[in-house]
């Protein structure tokens, strides 16, 4: 069988192979090195000598009967995270190959070379996982920081409260890594109320038909598995929505840096704006446990103009990235495809502490929609 992305074993499968003795950490690393030959440009730092030492140590520990959740798995850390994240991952026994690029300048491996009408770029982290160099990576803004969320690359991107997260091949792989590094993600033992938003906060947000259909299909699917699914578009005044618009491309860290450089006379105004935004964002979750939104506005489309002229628009735009502004936990998952076979993602957001619920809902979407097929 020709090697394709769906053939790459994820973190769960690799851990199972290591536990059974079917493969070794050194063999997994050798496979990763082979794939790295054509994907080295998505890394900002690679230390194969250290990775080989880690693989030998992992194989020794496995041979002695030790079993660790991440022991021997080839993983990576995004360069947007501090060195402490790299060290914490290495301490679990994982074979950390290097640091991936957070810059979004790489072609989406899920989109064919002929798809020139839609050519948004993705991060090096997404490419490293999608092409099987590593089975998962720690990243900041893991659901996707730009035009293409992780689900649009056929991956799952999970962000815990505060900003750090995991990019992996499936929800099970994300949960595996999250458990291995000790993050809390236990689901609540109660029925969930799911809100669905298609409008978003930005005044200019307009979800295109294929993306809208995917969200509606997900809503119908979830209605069969959870307590309740309700329409939950933000009911915000036009002026308030305009207030949010300048900040939709920034995260908490960027907003804090901006606040540092704002002239003193305007600091009070900025704080008031931030407080108003927080109230509006919190209002989004009144009465719901998880919010389902489009991952982006959708694939390119032909726009009719007066005189019968058609304009082909190829750019996608992020859909109201609430999780980037609020720091709330979020997950991006592949939920469907457009007519050209390009993956369409949905983004799920929850309140802090509901990471387990978030992953549970994402798992339902992934399993029922067949987003990650097994060969």
C-alpha cells in the first residue's frame, strides 16, 4: 500500500506497538528521520543526536518492563513555547526530535497541488504531524492560529485553558498526550448542552454554504448523542461587535504586550474595552457547556457582480476566534469536506475546566463522521 497520511500511526497506535514489542523507539525514530528528509524545512531546530540517545534509553527502559504513556514516542515542541515545555516533554520519556515552526508559510499537505484557487498556508507544526514526522506536537494556539485551523489539515488541535495545547492525528491521540503530560481533562458526569453559532462576533463574518452545511450536519449528529443542542448565535449590539473586531486576530499574550505600549492616558480606556469584551465573551457561554462554530468561513466561491461578472474568491478567514481572545479551551476537528475534497473543520470552545467535555464532543464528531479512517 502506498504511504498516505491516513496510514501514519498516531500516538495511541505507536504506544501500543511499543508495549507489544512489535517495534522499538529506535525504529520509530528511524522512520521519523526518513520522513524528516523532505520536511526539515518545517522545523526551526532539530537535534537527532539527542533524539537517538533518548530512543536508546527508552528501548532500555521498555526492555526492563517499564511502561510510560509517552515513553519512546517521537514527538516535537513548537518554537512558540518556552524551553521548559521541551524539557517537560522529554522528562516523560518521549523522543523529542526538535522544535517545529509556528510560522504559517507552508502548503497544506491535505490540499492537492492543483488546488491553486485556495492556497492558504499552515504552520510547520501542522505539517510535521500531518506528514507523519512526529505523532504529535505541543503547541501554543493548537486549534490553529491563522486561516486554516488544525481540522483543515486533517488533524486535531486542542488548547487547554491558558494557551498551551497539542496537535495530533486524532482525538484519542490528543487525549493520550494530554494524559501523558499530566493535564486534567476529565469529562463531567452530566448531560451536556451544546450551542451552535454560525454568525460569529465579527461584523463581516459570513459563513459560506459548504462550511455552513458541515456545522449543521455536526449539530444534527450531536443532537443524537448529547443532552441538548440549541442555536446560540451571539446577540450583541452592532457597536459592541465593532468593539471586538480589532482584537480578533490577537491572543491574551499579544493584548498584554499591546497594553504595555499604550500611552498612559489611554490605558484606562483599554482596560474598560477589555472588561467589556470579557463580559461579552462570557455571555456567549450563558446556558451552554460547549459552543460549536465553523473553523473558518469556508472554501472559495464565485461571487456574482452587476453585469454578470463572476469573481472567484480564494481566501478563507478565521471564524470569530473566541478561544484566541478569551484563552478558553478549544479544539479543532475535521468534520467534513467540500466538493473538491478539501477538509472543512469545526471549532469547539468551552469554559475553563471543561476540557474533558470538549474532547468528548470532539470524539463523537470524529468517530461518527469518519474523519480519521484506518487503512
